[in-house]
């Protein structure tokens, strides 16, 4: 930890009494409520969408960038909008594909210090900014008709396992979850099966059916389309 980071932490905790912390928390509740209301209001007007996740660090010359762009393009041709986290990398690719397909291109952007702004391929009226990760995640889960995860880091895994957990525990409606890029996900999936399931019995064999693993855009889109040929499109909770 460098000196600047230590100074920020020191100032964050300096001179604050417990009563001051409680007062700040009370005001924060209103900010959180406002983000929920704004997010619900805007997303309820957009219609059926599929969320595409992946790394913000992926470059335009990466095969995964091109895969995300193709997936999003083909989703819009099936009548779905595309939701991303609004940033660069895979998110930019998906918004670019949705834009090229003439579909709805949505960005749920998280406000972070020193981070880049939202990518230029989001529809101007469909950029929603959030201060709180958990509010943003709730909006993703409520209004996404499916999740497609491409290679990414901690944030991608966070969204993926949140979705899997809520479907597994029946806290939200069952909906399609797709992992695109078999080679990338192989090591994690082998560990889930051999250690998490077979060795430690922390999940059941049927939990492996909560997601599909694919390699192509056509396969990814087919999972979504086939699922909703049987079910109505509606919010997830």
C-alpha cells in the first residue's frame, strides 16, 4: 500500500464519531432508494434484454471482443436488447454489436474514481449511472432475460455466481445463463465438479444444469431463444 492510499484511509476514519457515522448512513438510505427508483423506472420501459458480461481489459483485436460483438448483434436480430456494465472491453464490444444490429443498447455504468466513462455505443437515453454495486446488480438481475458471460475477472465472476446462486435458491426465476469461450472456463468448471461437488459435496449434480457452456455466437443465442420458446418474457422477481 502506497503513502497516498494510506492517507486516504486515515482521512476516511479520522474525526468521525459513531453518531456522525449513523447520521451519514441515514442520508445514504435516501441515495440508495433514489438509485433503485431511477433504475426500475428506466429499465421497465426498455423491454426484454440479455446481459453480456466480460472483462473491461479485453482489446478490440481479441477473439473474445469479436465474439461478444457477434453475440450482441445476433441477439438484437432475435428481438432482444443488450445490457452491459457500460465500460470498455467486452462491454464495449457487446454495445457495439447491439448498435450495429439496430437493437437497444443499454449501459448500467458504475461510477468509480479514475475509471473511464461509459463507451460510445450505448444509446444516449439508456445510460444509467450507479454509485452502488449492489443496486446495479439488482437492476441487472431483475431486467435481464438471460446472462452471457465471456472471459473476465473478479467482477464478471461476481455477477455470474450471484446469478447462479439466486437461480439455485429460487430467489429469482430460472433463466438462461451461458458461459461463452469453453477453453477459458474449463479449469474453473473442472474444479467446480471435482472439488466443489465430488469431493466436498457443496453443490448437487443438478446444479451443473444451471448454465450452458458454448463456443460460438450462434450457440449462445440459441440457448436464449430455445429457452423462451417455452416461457413468457417477464421480470425475474
